[in-house]
């Protein structure tokens, strides 16, 4: 999940695995695989960076605890 800001200035979390496309119109419009659209304040580059950071954290291999 990534944190985004809608144009009503309310933050919300979106499951980034559901993002099908991001359009720049000049606002960022996210379309999900379910067809729902979200207009957000973040730029497309910011959204992509948030997805990358989330995936890095999610896919990270935890260090083995040494006893």
C-alpha cells in the first residue's frame, strides 16, 4: 500500500498491485484494474518512486538473527 493525497487534501492508501495505469492530464490520474480512477496531487514520478520503495521493503529479505 502506498500513501497518496487526493485533491480534497485527504490522504489515503492504495494497493499498488491494483494500479493498471497512471495518466498525466496534467493531474495524475490512477486507473486500477477494477476500473476505479483516482486523481491525486503526487506526480507520476512520485507515485512510481513510492511503488518502488514499497516493493523494496516488501521484497526485502530480513537478516538472519544470529544466536
